[in-house]
C-alpha cells in the first residue's frame, strides 16, 4: 500500500511511519519541520518538506496517488492557539481541509484523521464517549473540530471515506520538549536531564494517558474500517498530575524538582475517555501499563 503520513517527522507520526514501514508499506511523509525533527525521519520513507496549507501539495497528490492518508500534521500548542488563533485556524482547520480536499479529488481509499478527545469534550465528570457533547475551550480544540466537520463535508462532496481517532493524552519516546509538549514529555525530559519542572495548578488536574504504540496500533486498525466512523482512543483511567509525578519519581529513582505556577488559559481540568466503541469495532485495547510506558519514556530521555 502507498500511504501518506502528514506530520511524519513528529512524535506520533514518526512512530506510525516506522511501524508502517516495518509492515512493508510504501510511505511518504509531508512535514514542514516546524516541530518535527529530521532525526525522526525514517530513511525508507520519501520525505517532502511540505506545508499542509500550501497549494503546492495538489501536484504531489496527483503524482503520488496514495491509497491511504494519515493526517497528523498540526499546530499542537494550546497556548499558541490562544495567543494566535488565526494561525491555529490556518494550520489546523484550513490546512486540514486542504489535505482532505486532495484526498477526495484523488480518490484516496480512506483518510484517518488524528483528532483530540482530550480537548474536544472539555471537562468530563465521567468518561466521555463519542456522543458526549463537544465543548471545546480553546481555539486549538475548535479548529480540530472544524477539521472534523470539513472531513464530513468532503464525504458529501467527494464520497471520501474517513476515520476520526480522538486521542487522549499521548506519551512515549520522541515526545520532545522545548516549547509546549505533553506533561509526561516535559517531566521525563526534565528528570532525565536534572532540570526543574513546572507544575501548573495544584496537581489535581486529571488526564487520560495512552502510550504511543497503542495509538499506532489503533491507527493501523482504523484502515480496515469501510464506513466513516469516529472513535475515542484512550485508557479510560483518570490520572492526576500528582500521580504522574509520583510514578515518574519511582520509575526514575530520582528526586523530582518542580516549581508551582498558575494554571494556563484554555486548560481542561478533568478529562477521561470511554473507548468501548474502539474495543468493539476495531478490536483495539490499550496494552501498555502506565508504569511500563513511563519507564520506556524515561529510558529514552536518558539516552538523548
Ligand atoms: N500528543 C498528544 O497528546 C495528542 C493528543 C491528541 C491529539 N494529538 C494530535 O496528534 C497529532 C500529532 O501530534 P504530536 O503530539 O505527534 O505532535 P508533533 O508536533 O510532534 O507532530 C506534528 C507534526 O506536524 C508538523 N507540522 C506542523 N505544522 C505543519 C504544517 N503546516 N505543514 C506540515 N507539517 C506541519 C510538525 O513539524 C510536526 O512534525 C496532531 O494532530 C495532534 O493534534 C496529539
């Protein structure tokens, strides 16, 4: 199969590319390297330093003729989306539409869009399923949802088949920190490098954490879906940031030094996903336990 992965130099995208190549697919990557890293690029994948917002991608789509497209390229920083909503709209909504439109015109079999359960459902007092009301509380979440609607539009306009995976908070090797990255990425990097971390709020905020190889597994399973569907992909466990700090401390066998700061704007307080539909239809279940996933992530950060 010939497969395009947008954002294939990034954290989740590069892990997905490696597995697709292991399974002997022909893989093409689009990435503008705004957050992705050259060192993540698999040498067996064909790489285009391309911007998803650019009209130049029309020609590449026509030439390459992809069977499947995984769309992961995105502006992922919630803080940037609050500070520069127009930019976030350009990349996450309009850039996504540019990809989906090309998928439709060029008769891609299925596009798998990586969306966000963590941000779309907002605060959840119980695990959110796919029917839970969408309550985005940041421009990032609004534009990811707009992209889902553009996908539906492309189904109407071009009969484009699609699968949306609404991910919980993903963690694992290659989640880089510098600017914004997931809390686990930041904390494991800091502890491995003996740097202090920042705890935003009092640590009672909760998230649903899913390991990157489990997400890759869900992506692969999504290619078998023949009708447009939306799935949540999470662990179903509400874990507080304080619990994360304690588990990281244990796994690293080190002191965890941090300072506390006020919570950032646009942050959800409690979030957990119900992924029963993915279990039922995709036969997907998360396999990696938090302790093991954190250990793998710390080991990777120590080697960097
Ligand atoms: N990491 C998480 O916890 C999480 C949770 C839910 C959803 N997601 C979604 O998963 C996807 C991948 O996220 P990630 O954590 O791997 O982030 P990432 O930043 O590592 O990957 C995104 C990639 O997209 C590229 N990119 C950004 N703008 C681009 C543009 N205009 N044109 C081409 N490439 C561009 C970046 O260079 C980067 O390599 C994103 O769509 C994100 O919204 C991530």
